[in-house]
C-alpha cells in the first residue's frame, strides 16, 4: 500500500544515552523516475525488490543541475512502483545505506543508496499512475462526490 512503512524501519527508540537518541538517518526525496522500474524477486521467499534511479533538481548560483539517487524498495512498495513509468514523480522517505564487499581480486567496493520505507505517487494521473487503483496524496479514494453519512 502506498505510504506504508516496512517492518525493518527502526525509528529512534527510548533508552540509550542522549547522543545516541539524537542521531538520525532520514532521507526525503521528491523527484522523477529515470527509467521504468524493473521488478525482481530475490531469496527463498521470492521477495519483490525494485532498484530505481530518482532524479532531483539542485540549484546553485542560479544554475540548475540534476542529481541522481539510487533508491531500493521492497515487497508491496516494490510491486506498486514497478507499475510506474519513466518520468513518474514520486516522494520517497528512507534511510541512507552503504553496502561493502570485496571482489575475487581483493578490491573493496561500496554502494550507497536510499532504502525506502515510504513512497507516494505525486504526479498527474496520466500514464504514470499505478494501475492498481492505489491512491496518491492528493486524490480522494471515494471519488469526487462529497461523502454522505
């Protein structure tokens, strides 16, 4: 479901010392998908996962530039974003992660990305909307008529 948080997100907890509680790892991005997302399934449980490139704009001294961000989404969110098209505008919340590994030659490699725990579709309904009937932040899930109680 759009906007649903995944189980492995760990918000700040009570306990520990004040310095530990004051630390945060939160990334918020709003941008456009750089390509059509490709859904993969991994592991013994065939868990859905999507890795997308998200373009955001940056401005410095009156000049506009584009920054690209790697974003990984899992399970239901992966299935939903997997239905979107290149150029869809999305809002993402997540945490910054860095994977480290050593290849066969002994060289260390690093990959930094945003592990999303929430996303929302932001653009116009058009062709970029998920085909599941999922609702973005500015849509009324009950239609345009007023609700009658």
